[in-house]
C-alpha cells in the first residue's frame, strides 16, 4: 500500500510541477514575443485573460452582493472595503478597451466583448453601487455621503455606471449617474483649491484627477459638457500645488492645496494614465518628469521607483498603496506604469515593464494568474490583480501622442524564466526517480503507517471537495500536504565497503 501511495504521489507531483512551473514558463516565453507589447494593439494574453476572468468575475460579484458581507467591514479594512470596488472598475475599464479594439476590427476574442461579458458588466457595476458596499464611506461621511466630497467612492460610481451605459446602453441608473456628475462637478469647481477629500482630512490628488477623467467620459453618454470645469481644475495639480519635481503629490491638504507628501510612483503612474484624456500638453510634461526622476535599472530589473532618488529609507518598505518596494522599485508603480507608458505612447518603457509583469504573474493552464491572485485579498477581492492586469495590457495610446518604440527585455526576465523552468524540470526528474525506486525497491518502512495512510486519504478527499466547491486554493494546499505523505523512516547508511 505504501509503495502504491508513493507511486501515485510521484505522478501527482509531476502534474503539479507541470501545472505550476513548466507551463507558466513556456506560456510567458511565448507571451513576451507578442508584437502588441511593443506597439499599439491588444496583446493575446489580454484576450485570453478576459475570456478566463469574465465568467469567474460575474459569479464572484453576484455572490458577494448577495452575501452582504461588505456591510459589516471596518473602515480600517482597506483591502476588504476598497479593493472589491475599484477592482470592479478596473475590470469594466478593461472591457471598454477590448470593445474599442473589437469595434476597430480586432476580433481575436471570437465573441464581441460587450455580449460575452454582459453578465459580468452588470454584476460589477451593481457591486459598485450596492448600498452595503458603501457602508464604510457612510461611516466616514454620514447619510449625505453621495453629496459631500467622498472623492474616491463617487469617482467609482461615475466610472462604473458610465462603462455600463457605454457598453450595454441599457439606461440603468442614469439618474444616479447624472446626479453624481452634476453635483460632484459643481462641488469641485467651487472648491477653493480644485481639490476635495477622499475621506475626512485625507486628500489624494490622484483620485481627484481620476474623477475628472470619469466626468469627461460620462459627458459622452449623458450628452453633457464639463470641459470648462475640467480646464479650470488643472489648478489643483500645478504651481504651488505641485511638488519639488513639478509633479502632483501623493497626498495633499485639500483646503490649502499644499502638498503633504512627495510625488510617489504609485500616484504618478495612476495620474499619467488619466491626465492624457484631460490635459494632453500637461500630461506629456508630467510623464517626461516622471520618467526623468523615477525610472531606474537596478537589481537586473527596469522600472519606476516608488520614491524619487535621495529619499532616505525608501528602498525596502511595504505600503498598502505601493505594495512591496524592492530596491526602490514600487510594485504598484511598475504594474500601473505599464498602462501609463502605453497611454503616453512610450512603448520603450511599456515593453520591458510588460515582459517583467508577464514572467512574474504565473499564468496557469486554467487561466488563473497565480501571483496576482495570491497578492489580492483572497476573501474579499480575489481577482483584483487580474482585473488590473487586464486593464493595463489593453490600454492604447492617447490620440495625438507620439509613439516611441524600443526597449529591451531586462535580465530579470531571463533569470525568472530559466529558474522557474529548471526548477520544474529538476523536481520532475526527482519525482520520476522516486516512482521508479518505489516500483523496484522493497516496501519502505514508515512512521505509524496506518495513521499516515488515513491522513493521506483525508487530505486527498479534502482536495477533491475543495475543487468541487470552487475553493481552488484550499484544494491545492490540501493536495500538496497529501503528496508529502507518507513520511518514511531514514535508512541507516551502511559503513565501510558493505554498501558498495
């Protein structure tokens, strides 16, 4: 029995290694050769991600709204309250980009995005405006939360409903959309500095800029015109409201407009994504400054710093917005830097960043992106990372921006590809050797054999049950623990010439 278990485990290990190491390495090698990473167009990996992610996103969003779990979350639970909402907006923006590509003649998906993703579009937009999902902002702003500052949430509402109307033309919640566009525009235009708070005494200019972009997009579906207000709104990000690098700050004081922080990579990448649609001339200048002061090549990696060079103790930190900062490189800055570079026509920056992203994400044969899934909130926003990547890779250059091609594959990409592939091959060969050894060797001795056999069966049954109920992560963990059993006793090595 023990020998049969070891043989079975060896075969499972070969499958797991192929699933988690060999396939992702081969898939990434093919993906980084896609010409759409170096020029306008939607990369094949984005179309593939959209097809795999869409049914999962629809199911998850519908279930989350039905459960009502969001209503009881604390305001300090940032990933639980914010991530499900802006992950849904990222997904909707990605679908918009794919629909635009489809309308332009790219039918790689086989089915029109707004048709294939209709259920997910409705589910994502309904999640954003769900009253239970706004419970945390009600705690901040009270019952008047839809008409008093609250920039972040109101921006998401405008974004989600605009995307839905643009894609489906179903007229859903147009009264709410119009109310938010008009009241927010008026409040922002009347503000002394051109800034408003996300939460009481917390102003993030990047969110204000994103809200302005959403208002401009909403004008298209509502037939309104806020161009003059948007032109005046530039005052909130320039002059005395800018940092020492002439870039908008990550954090500011809304009532004075004075920066309360440095410019940071996570905010810069975000604003360089939104500003080209608002103020093209200023956007070009901002991206040039961002590239000059934040781009670096270090530790075999090319990307954007989270903090400008010279800021002490900023190279190795972790932050809820920045993510891990590794040798100065901000993970969020580099991830959103892909879209920022593409939006500004800078494929010489987008290409190396995209190749680094593609070898890191670990795309599995079932379409799941392993690393983004692990870095997301598995309980509240499991597909945030995948939705963000879909959006980033589908972004196209803003009209009128000069394209700059070029860029090379960083050394980091080759290191990861070779390491992942060789590790998989090495462990597969080891598993094959153990299989052969179990077939041809005497029955191995193990600790408490009956208990270990029972435990092995239990873990395998738990894995099957987890996969059947769509709890894949639990299933994988149970399977990995199961194939580590049984634990054999270490044989005493012969001495002298006895063993030769």
